[in-house]
C-alpha cells in the first residue's frame, strides 16, 4: 500500500501538470502528498517565484480534493535532495516530469528523471506531458510485454490511477513479427496473435479485473514503439502507462529501447512507471 506520495515540482508548467497525476493518485490511495521544490544555487529569483506559485496552486488543488498535503523546499542538487527527502520521509512513490526537450533527443542520456528512475529506492512515475488540457484520462493504454516484472505493483498503480479518473483500460500486447532467416518477415494474423498472448499478461488481466476496472485486451504487430503509438492514435487514448525498460546497454544498442522510442513518438500523455520497494500492494484498501 502506498501511504506517502511525493511530487517533484519546478518552475516549468509540465512539472505542475504532471503533479496533478500525483494528487489524483494520492487521493485514490488515501495517501499523504508532499510537494517538493529543490532550489539550485545561482538560479534566478524568478525561477523560485514561478515554482512557489505552482506549489501554492497545487496545494490548493490537493486540499480541494481532500488530500493531506504539505509543501517542502530544499536547496542544493535536485537528485541528492530528492533522495534525502525520500529516505527521511519514507516516501513510497515519486512523481516527476520529463523536460520539454527530452522528446527531441536521446531521452535516457543524463537527465534527472533518468537518474531518479535508476537510483531512488521507491517507486517512480515519470510523466511526459503532450496535451496539457487532457489531464483527466478516460481511456488508458497499458502496453505489456511477455515477461512482466513486479506485476502486482504495476496492476495496483494502473488500477488506482484508472479508478481516480473513472478510466477504462486497454491492455495492449505487441506480438512483433516472426522472422525467417531465408524467407524474410512473416506477420501473424489477429487470431494467431490472440493465441500467443503470454501467461503473464493473462494473469495481469485477471488481477486488474479484481479491482473492478473496465478493461479490454488488444494485440498488434510490427515495431513495438510504433505499434503502441498507432494504437494510441487510432483508439484516441488519453494516457499511456508503460513499465520502465529493463533492457541492458548492449540490447539497447542492438535493438533500440522501446521506452525511449515511445517517449519520442507518443501522441498522448505518458507515464513511465518503475516499481519500488513495496512487498505487498494487492489490497482493496
């Protein structure tokens, strides 16, 4: 169970909008919420003023939704200070936002969000804002691969966000294509793809059903990131929730990184979720 939620807030509007997902999530979990801004030495005073204004707006928004909320400010290196707050306040999950220019280059290279995903001991939800006006999703797309790690926690995270907004969920598995060394590429028919849905995904579906979340299953084929983006466009999804990539460096170099590709191609808001240190989250509480 998540009882302590933290949202990292800076002077940019995308961070404020991303923090609203944290407010909804905290409300759904009956958790407390900490809004944190880390002021870096040498930053203009105007930077702090904009962040302070965002913190006030978020505080009032959280209060209006009945969330137990507080504002925290620190001075220093953001990565270090966020880590200190996580440990000191026993935070269960951190919401952070991607920067506006992340989509125009290799995302996983030396960004704060990347470092938070790698180094924080708690769960992390990294939010990329594409449509600022579509913060209340009605249709959530959840891409799943064959092997699902931390399935219980991922199901819990999806169910709480979907429940907070009254969203329906589409569980999407891209079967890719079957390559024959001498005969090129053989695409599977929809019926063949349906029959190849891995057991881990079927288990994910059953667990989501226990939370009473409206959901459906769909399959696709082709390059994973492109099939996810196309599915989101065709079905007019408002939000994509993906698990953080666990591909090693060599595999990423040889085959690419689907998470990074989706970050660049997503037509809607996107959350990259990394499970944390919670041992038991399957609860109706």
